[in-house]
C-alpha cells in the first residue's frame, strides 16, 4: 500500500474528484479526514469504505471559513497523531463572465472558496508541518483554466492564484522539507458546473468555441491517480510543479 499510515486531509470530498481521491487514498492505507459541506454524502462515503485498509473521519465544513480550515487539520492531528498531506480540492465555478460583466458578489464568492480557503488551510498545515519537524506535503487542485484562461475571468484568476501560491510555498519552505505541488485538470466529469448557475451567455459562447476542440472528458479517477503519485513517497523529489491532467488539450 502506497499511503499506509499517512494522515491526510482532503477537501471537497463529497463528490467528483475529491470523492475519488478519498476512495483511492483509503484503499491505499491512508488515514483520511474527508471534508465537505454535505454531511449525508460524507456519511455514505465513509460507509462505502469501512472494509478498506485505511481509515476515514468525516468533517462537515466550509472551506471559505478560516475556522473550518483550521479545525479540519486539528482533527487530523487529534485523530491520527500527525498530519502528512493536505489536499486542497474544493472549488467552485464562476458564471463564465468576461471582465466587463464580472461582479463584486461573484468575485467574493469564488475567491473565498478557491483562493482564501486553500490559503488558510496551507497556512495552518505549514505551521503543523514545521512544528512536527519532519516535512510535509501539500497538493492543490487548480485547473488548466489558470494556465490557458479559457473560462470566466474570476475563475481563471482564482486558479492562477492557486498555481502561484503553490510555487511560492514550495520555494519558501523547501528548507523544511515541505513539498507543494498542483494538479491542473482539464475537462473532468464532475458536478462543479452546478455551482455556476445561469451562465453569462457572451462568455459561455466564447468558451464553447474552444471547448469544442477539447478531448473527451476525463474521469475523477484520473485526478485521483495523479494525486496518489504526488501524495506518495514516489514523488519525494517533486515540488513546486504542476501536473497537467487534460488528455493533451493545452499541448495543442
């Protein structure tokens, strides 16, 4: 088992990529704190994994709140005696607006979840890692939207910020043997579009012209496989990097 005994926090764990990551990690022997707002889904996930070699503790929390980010990491330490890996997976979409139609309300909503949440969790995790004194590992789920900028302006800006935080954290804390990497998914079959609501039709029309040339959608398990590599000791010399998982879309 590639993650046996590792204590890991995974946000956005109730569906999609986060759920697939938790499932893969627990099957690989990890001790996981699964974080999401939808408690019933977390309970169902825990029940489905009860026969697997790892362990799962569920935490109902909202990553846009500083106190929930801190509590979920404290829970991992109290339950498992340590923290080894943080996976910042939770995220939401904007409404595909370009800058002309971007609103303050949508900016605040998306940035609170996609940027402020990971920042709070990383800040807490790094403090714990430094106190433990034996390194640590952070995996941020960003997006190719933060690189190619084919989505709404606010979403793209939020994911570009995640990529920048990833590199900065890897640089700042490499003397402490704290690694930080990102995964940049392309089109993946998840429920994230449900967070978009009614799209801005001008922006949506522009984005659709580019998406038409994209490969078929990937699966959440594709992201879980990438996260497994980055969470394992097999990637011990990888830090400050972004693993693109998009079927070759942005290579063209």
